[in-house]
C-alpha cells in the first residue's frame, strides 16, 4: 500500500486520505516512529466483501488494503488508538509484539469491543490483541515517554482522545474523531480548556478529521442542542419512550439519563452491551438506572419488568439496542397475543453510516416497531464537528499547516482555512 507522504516525509498517511474511515497516520521524527490509529477501511471492505464472500483472514485484508500494511509497524515504538470505533481500532491482533498498544481505556475496551468481538468466529475476532501484547492506558494531559499527550475529546464513542505529539522541532495535533459541542458536559472536558492547561496555543501541523465536509450526505446530522431539544419535548409528550443507543456511546447514554431524570422518568436498560455503561455511570454518581428484569443480568439495584413498562409507559425510558428490544416485544406478543404500544415513541439514533459494521437492518427494525404501534423518530447525531464549527477549531489550534483526513472533501477544508485566516488577521 502506498502511503501519502507529507511534511518532508515526517508524516505518512496510510489510511484516511480522501476517505472516511481507516485512519492510519505514521509520524517519523529522528529515531522515533509512532503510529496513530490502525483503522479498517470500511469503504474498501464493502467493495470486496459481502454476503458469503468474507475475508480469508488478516493477510488477505492487508493485501487488499482493507487494513494497514505490515510496514507501518516496522521499528515503530507505539500505536495510539484514539477511540473504540473499528475504523480506528482495526485488527490489533496483527500488531507485532514489540509495538506498545496505547488505548483510551483498557478496562472499557476489555468490557466492550474486545469482549464483543474476541470470541467471534469471523474476522472480527482479530480486533482483540494477542494475549501477550503490551496494552496500556493513554496518559490524559500528560506527556508520555514518546512525547505524546492524550487530549480528551467529545465523540460518539467513549472515551475518545485526540493526541498531541511534541516533536524535536514541531508540534503535531492528531484529531482522531471529535465534535466541539459535547453532548454531555459532565463527562468530557472542552478541547480549548485542555489545550490551555497544557499551555499550547498553536500547533505546527494539525491532522484534522473532516467527516462532515462530505458530498452525498442524504440526511445532515443534527447538533447536540437540537438532540436535547427534541428529546425533551418527546419525553413530555409520549407514553413509553424507547431509545436505541450505540453501545459505545456513553455520552449519549449519560445525556438520555439526565434528560429522563429532569422529566421525571426512570431509565430502564434492556441491552447486555450497555451494562458497562451502567457500571461506569454508577461509579460517577449514585443515580444508578434500573435494568429490565427479563434480561437476566446480574448486579442491579433495581429491576423493572416488561409488564410494568407496558402498564405505566409514561414513567419510563427504555434504552436498548433495537434488536434486543424487538426480541423481547416479539416474545411477549407470542405469549400474550397482542401488545399495544400506540402512543409510544421509538427514537432510533443512527450511528455514523460509513464507519462501522452494520449489524442491524434499520428498515426492518423500524417496520417491526411500527407494527407494535410505536411512532418513530430517526435522529442522526454526529460524533463529528459541523462545518460551521471549523473556524472555532482553527482558532483553538492555530495550525501552521493543515492536513485534512477522514473526509471526502479536503479541498473545501483547505479553502475554508484560508478564509478563516484572512478573517482572523483582519
Ligand atoms: Zn469514530
């Protein structure tokens, strides 16, 4: 695989150049070599695999350019993963044993993606690193032995980091994926605040994602503010409200719990993959949520049954992966004959369309839910900053050079940077 070389060869981009997903950025500075992200290029993956045509293994995926080439790791000191989305994590099983793997949180990765995919009988089992791999936590707002500082950012996977590399004679900012307006302020610090704390008010190179600078977006993502507004009015209006949440999105989970509390509803979690989020929130404040008793999960202080939800829908918000929720409703209907949920609302929050394995057929889920009587909102809240936030980002980072990544429209970003600079200098 050919890498795109920039910044006098000190920066090599193996994935994410003029495409969404598959980030893999190598920085070579003297005898130092570090790698940011190890992404799967889903756009390539979807072109060559589908249905019964599945990967023969990592080697084939490497040859086809679905995952980074082995040369990325030759003599590398460490690999830094920005967050748990697979287009950034990639197949950690393939990382050589002498390359340290730095992740946002080993505990959370163990409880989520490594647990979900580790025992898969497909290529997804290679997401989990080998047993003897050295996997460590990123150091938040502290420079590590390779000159790298992890900066917390808001995104649709939690925790998420941008990274700053303090080189011999340059400072590089690698954004990972980020949005500027956090969905839940209690959970993530603002980018500007973090940089101020580090004493950084300009960077030499900003390797910046531009996901929402995209051609061919059919439904433009809503902002965090709009999401909160829509949820608030829905919670005051509908009977039972069911929300589907991507199980990595603790920020959204936290926001839904907060909004539900304000509207006097109790949150009932009905999905195994969200149990880690329940624990994580429980550690932060004692406002533990209830679990659906039919789920058969352990370690909850309070359970609510499906019967209770159907009887007093207006008192609750169910949070689940849509498939898990559907399965329970379908079983219930087989036992009882009819399940009437007219007046209830299902909020389907679309995950990023180009960055993940789609495990659920949204159309089919929506059809089932409306068969049960649900009204349906489809909300796409992006984990990425909006183009209208770009000038603020430029003001915060003040980059000498911009390297657009993870975008289909880098030319527009470069043009916009020029415009913003002219405005600032005036
Ligand atoms: Zn992401």
